[in-house]
C-alpha cells in the first residue's frame, strides 16, 4: 500500500505533570488536562506529539518520522536522531530548578549524546514582578558556586531579570537559568534531554524526595563570566530569536494573510492568540489559541490566513 502524501500536520501535545506546574495550560492555552495534578509542560513539537488530522491521525511524530524521514524534517537532519527541535508551552506556578545545559561538544564528551541544548523563552504571560534567573552574580567563581549549592544558599548568588509579555530570553548552552512563578512561556530548543540541575530551592519532588542534583558536571559547563540580556522585539512580522540551531518569527495578522514556504526546512507553528488557518493545496487546518501544527519540509508554499498571532519556528 502506498504511503499517504504528506500534508500540514496538526498536533496534540504530550502533557507533563511537574511539581512547579499549575493549571494555566487549561485556563490560558485551552489544553484539556486529564487529571487535577499540577501540569507544567505541553510538548507541542516532539517525537511524542500526536497527529490529530488527516490520514496520519493517531500516529506520533516519531511514527511519521520513521515513515517519511527527511521528507518530514529536511535533508540536513538525520532521522535516526529524532525530531531535531522541541517546542513546549510551560506554566510555572513556582520556581523551576536552577539548571544549565552543555553545548554540543560537552554533551558528546560527558554524556555520549549527539546534541547539547540551546533554547529560547518567549514570554506569553507574566504576573507583575515575575522574574527569571539569568545566571550568577558577576565575580562568582565556580568553586564559590559549588560551595553555595552544597550549603543550600545558591539563591544568594543568583542574578535575576523581571519580564513581561513579549519579552525574549535566549538561553545559550552553558547559561545558568530558571523560570520564576507566574510565568507562561513558549520554549523552543534543540531536542535534547541533557539537563544538569544545580539547585532546587530545598524542596521535595512529587514523590516526597529531593530531586537529584548534578553539581560537578553542572558547575563544569556553567558560564560564570557574563550575563545574557532580555529583549523585547516589536513589529507584526518580526524575528524574535535567531541562532545557529533555530529561528522563531512572530506573525501578527489582522484579517489578513501571509504566504510562506518551507524551502526544505520544516516549520512549527503555534497559535498564541486568535484563530488562523493554514492552507496547502487541498488541505486546510484551523489553529486556535494553544494549538500547534508542523509543516513538513517537502511541502513548499502554504498560506496563513485570519486574525491572530502565531509563533513560527524552523531551522536555519
């Protein structure tokens, strides 16, 4: 039997309970949460996301990747390494742990993984005075940092930045970081599980036990020399973040349309406000707030129409 021809794929995310999570994935982003537990993450673009339209409905992105390979993710990616980008919506009702990620070379050396993790956060909603951790205070040495972690006093050495909706924080590999309470954000990242947890505020996990810390490796890969900046891009069709691994644009449409093309690179589109339709050939799908679609790399031209705001992430 011949495979169906690829088309714009609407995705249902995999949902993840977190000790620091809440209910905004339901109240703000229209997700159906299956239990009353605190949900912190919706993995919008990932091997575990499920296709919810067309001939491939019910299959995961991993299933589609196994069947279509580079037609889905582009000739420059290796299908054996899984979907190369991961997009999440994150609801933080409490501080996430203080973390750091290795770069590609460090991930290969320390973990035998093909990718490190560079990521970016696009703030969707934030309480007054909501903050991110963006590193340690200038002048802090790695030895001082390790000692503070062991003495449970690292928070005294952290550097913070207040954020508001529309802000962007680029989290280059080796950046010490954490999301603070009251923040809802879109995260785009290299698809990697390599995370070194440096500090967890002395709290217990959902199982009532302290969560594991990774002090030695975490301190080893941490940037203690400089602090990144929070930016606030403006405009209706604007690049929010760009790096060697991904780029994310914000398209704000008011009863209008924009013609786009994949040019051999897959696109991931997440609607963060309003209602938009995606049309390619005879396929049209509707994206409401909180919904995500992936446009396979081999599709070429497609049209985005309606009134709303979408974040479009892709490789460069």
